[in-house]
C-alpha cells in the first residue's frame, strides 16, 4: 500500500516563513513612542505614555528577534532565500534600525542604557548595510521591476544613527552615517522615480512601500537638527519641505492604498508618518510657526489612527491564519 500511495510531503514549519519584514512593526511602534515623547514635551505632561510605548516596543523587538533567530538556526535555507530575495533583502537593516530607535527612545530616561543599545546597533547597522550594498553591486541579477521604495530602508537607517548618537557624544560617527544616508537617498530617489515613471506599476502588495518616500527627508531633518545644534537653517528647511512634498504626493494615492487587501507590508505606513510628525514637532517648537504646529497635530492623529488600524488588521490576519505563509 505504501508503494502505491506514498505518504504526503510534510509542510515546512510555520517558523520557516517568519519574514524579516516583521521588523517594520518595531520601526512603527518605536516611531510612535518617539512622536508621543515629542507631544508630551510640547504639552508638558510628563513621559509616562512614551516610556510605556518604548518598553512595549522593546518587548516586541525581543519577541520578533528571538523568533527570527530561531528561524535562522532551524531553517537556514529559508533565511538565505530571504536574503537573496530582491525586495526582502532591503528589510534586513530594519533589524538594526529598530534597535537604534529603541536607543533613542530610552535616552531621555537612561543614557547608559541608551549607549549600551546604540553602540552595538550602530556597528551592526554598518555591517548589515555593507552586506546589502555588496549584494546590490555583486554579480547577482537585479531587474528594474525589483526596485521599490523599500530600498530606501538602509539609507533611512543611516540617517537615524545621529538621532541618539549626537546626544551620546559621537558627533563624527553621526556625521559619517548621516553623509552615507543622504548619499544613498539621492541615488535611490533617482532610481526609484525612474522605475515608477517609466516602467510597470508596483505590484499591489508593494504599493504601501510608496509611503516610505516620506521617511528619508523627514528622518534626515531630525538627524540634521541634532547635528546642527538644534538650529533650523537652509538645509533643515530643504529636508523638511521635501518630506512635506512627499506627504502630499502620498495623499494623492490614498484612495488606491485603502482599497488594497491587508498585508504585513502595510506596516510601511507607520514609521514614515512618525518621522514626519517628529520633524514637524521640532520645526514648530524651534520656529513657533503655526503651520507646522497644525501639521504636527494632524500628523500625530493620523499616526495614532494608522497604528490602531495596523494592530487590528494584524490581529485579524493572525486569527485567520494568513501570516507566515509561503509566497504563492
């Protein structure tokens, strides 16, 4: 009987399909915590909410990191396939970006703890960035269709290093990462717009990555604000208003984005909105301009709504057993 009816092939364990893109959840939650801290400072209401949020973010990061490490140990072939994936490779720096954001969130409460997180995270981010760039320029074949705004993620990570690095006293290191991040932003901005304008549209499940366009100039503004001693100069204005323009461009696509079926890539909505909220808060605080104050309030309300929607959608997807599935 066994000769004529071979046993069915066992499906791979669910852990084998645990994607690196889950670290985008950490980026979103950390961004919410940092934006909340800025709102608390403006209101003078203490830091209870932001402290709780950064603690929750650290817990989520640890859970996701443990599961991802287990995947790497038990299913190395699947991990290598993810590294070789033309889109998912860009999400590997999200691991270290999450740690850098947690360090920035911890800094107001504990400088030694922030330093203990920031130093290994910055070193690891450099290593991961070099690995990703090496893969990009190696003999591996990439096609134009593989290029998406997700490729900005390594660049965004570099410009986030100064957010806590300057306050921790690592000014020259911060300058290095900021310079590298801005260089890659300009390069990939050109490549991505060439792909969006002159080639086939992004697949539906990757359309949420369009929101990532907001992140580099917004995060760059925050980093430059730190490096420049908290001054709003011409460079700061250039970065902030570039971020604002990408917000307006994104708004023209909202109808299309809302009609998409939920996927974990929706978490790409969260951090860029948080970065722009923080940038608007710093701009408003320093200049006293009412326009940026209004933008900051609106952005923060939108951020809260986006995070709430993502949490509900993710919980629903978990209940329906729709995540950690092999790609069709």
